[in-house]
C-alpha cells in the first residue's frame, strides 16, 4: 500500500491521500475524464484544458506564436460530441473560458491568422436555463464562430451563439453576442454593434505605413 497517492476525481480535481486520508486537492493543467476525447495542439501552445465527457475534440493548427488559453468542456456535468477547431497562426494574449461548454454537440471555430489580446473571455454556455411564456428553453448554446483574420481587443467577452465575419476588429471591453456576418467591420460596445465598415488591419505598427 502506498503511503501517499494521487487520485483523479470526476470534477477535474486531483485528490492527494496520506494513509487513506485526503490531505489536499488541486486542479491539474490537463485533465480528461471520458472516452474517445481528442486533443491536438502545437507544442508551443500554452494551453490548459479540462474535459469531462465523451467524443470531444480540441484541435489547433500550427502557429508561430505562443498562445495562452484555458479551455473547459463539461465540468459541471459530462458533455459529449463537442468540437473546438482553431486555425493556423493564432496569436492570443490570454483566452479564458469563463464557463465551460455545457451543451452536447456544441462547436467553436476560430479561423486562420486571428489575434486575441489579453483578457479575452468566451462564455460558451449559460449556467442556468431561461424559459419563455410557453416553457421553451431560450438559451441553448450551439456554436461560436470567429472568421479568418479577426482582431479582438483587450478584455472582450464573446458570448454563446456569436458569429464574427472575416477581417473584423472588435473594440476593447466589448461584449459580443449575435451574428456579425459582414466582413471587415469594426465592432464595439456593450452590447457590441457595428460602428465602422470597410476597414482592414495589419499586425504591424501604424508607423510602418507612414
């Protein structure tokens, strides 16, 4: 019998036992509890992830940057058949899943050549159900889709069922919810709205073009 042992728990914690008595608990950076889950991320991606459920995928293409993200699927209850797909050359200051994905079959897609500043927050699911007068649930989460070459400013919150088209810029401290299908727009505010159209951006400094 081992005097000291670590035992994974279904809630994403690791429990530490000494002589059969729990003396500590912590959350490891990488935790998977379930079957047929797939995680494929580049070696230079500083991702933490926690998955509880079956048949979930986190797949990220190669990048020249060192993106930081904390992704959670199904921590409140098991979640199945979800997919997070991230395109190439993603640049992230920090990305945090404020709440875990909690609906089966949800998809999150992030296109190529995107840049997320520090404090980017995804809210992919609500923690509680909302009903209308007929008793129908109104806040089921199905997807988040970010197009190619999208720049998200600092401390932006991206809510469930949001779409952002190619080439858009999201202003600092915006709360984005809904479909923004027109490309090359500036989106800003709380709630976010289109404030400028026919705009492009480049990762280089403004002075490089003067």
